[in-house]
């Protein structure tokens, strides 16, 4: 069987598939040429990440396509329900990137607590004494309240790090019940903590010093955090979004930053990727990264291996 990994796949994934007889193609095919390429080359398995989309038009036009795999968690670039309704298999790798995303969020939490992003931008050309005064009002993470909205694998991984940093964790999740977290601390030490999520976003954010979102793009396109939610927060709250663009209303975010409701924000995802709005990228209170939550060697190895295992489980060896 031919596998087209159009957005790339780790060597570990390639090796696992080729070892049992699959042909893996990593040549990048332009989105406009993808239908003809899949049909001409008799591709039966399409693997994507964020760059390639697999919509109804492509699915209908490629009758030999048996499986679409997303290397990552979110699948909003695939018409999942439609594909499955006509007998196509759609898979993702929900657990492979959890630790990497959680570590990125922790990095952002430290950064926005000490204005590191804006400091990096200005140190070379700024006046040292002026900048020292400007950035001299940081806060510590230890002892602060963090609300994690969405308590799936990534949210739980973040909770472990946050607890390890001495933060008080509140989880908000509609579906997840009481969850036991086993926290590996290093030096062969561990701890166990149980967290029971609450269901109300408004209730969960009202006492938060920090907020991190880990929810999918909403089916109706609505924001999880908008004007009402910002108004419910304490003044000076800090917020991170490494989930999906659009789960924070970007207009409302700019307003909340400019009026002091939000002290600082970190974004790894944006509504208009790959061309985020400039006022987000240039805002001195926003730390930005280019959707790199899962961009570690370890996560990519796990993603490739997990995709390969799912494919082999579905179609066997050749």
C-alpha cells in the first residue's frame, strides 16, 4: 500500500511502515494538485499535519483513499464526520504531543510572568535603566491559581507541570470527571493528585491568576473566551492559548490587554494561520510562537510511531 505523508512524518514512522511492506512517499504535493496525485499514484493512505486539508471534495474525488491520518490532536483540517460516514477511516495521535505542548505552555507562563518576550525585543536597542524599570514588576508562578480549560491529555499534562511548580490548579471540562494524576518529579520520585473539573468556564476563571486553553475549535465557530469571559476575570490575569485559533476572540483580547484587564498573553495559535494579524504579533503584551506546540523531536517520533501502529493495526503487513 502507498502512503503519502504530505506534511512529512518522522523517520521512526517511515521505518515502522516500510519494514512491513508499505511504500511511504514524503514528497510535498501542492494542495491544488493533491487529488490528481492521489489518483494517479494510487495512494490509499494520506497523512497530514496542519498544512494539508482533506475536505469533502478531495474525499469524494479519491475513491481509492482508505485512510486519512492527522499527525496531531485537532482534526479541523479534515471533514472527519463525512469521511467516516462513507466508510473511510480517519485517525489522529491524541496522546503523542501532550508533553511537548504542556512544556511549551509552561515556557510561555514563565515568559509572560516576567515580560521576557518584550524584553528580548528591546534589550539590544533599549536603554538598560529604563527597561529595568519597565520590566521590574514581574510575578512568580508558585502559589498562583491556574485554570486549565479543557482537561484532556494535554490539559492533564500541563496540570502535572503546574502542580510541580507550586501552582494551584482548577480544571474546567464538560466531559471529564475526577482524574488521578501521577506526577513524575525526577530523581525517581513521584506524587499522586486527584483533580475534579468543574463545568462552568465563568466559574472557573473568576479567581484565576493564569488561564490556559486546551479545547478544540468549537463546532459553531464561537469563542470560548470572549468579552463576557474577560469581564469576569480578575484585573491582571494572564492567559495562554496553545489550543486552536478562534477559541479566544482576538478583538476582545486586544481590548482586554489595552484596558488592563489582561496583564499579558501568550499565543501559539491564531485565527488566520499562517498569516496572523499584525496587531497581535507586534503587541508588547503578547508573546507569540508560530504553532510549534508539538514541534519537538520526541513528539514527532511518537506521532510517527503512533500513526504507523494504527495503520498496521488497520491494514496489516504486506
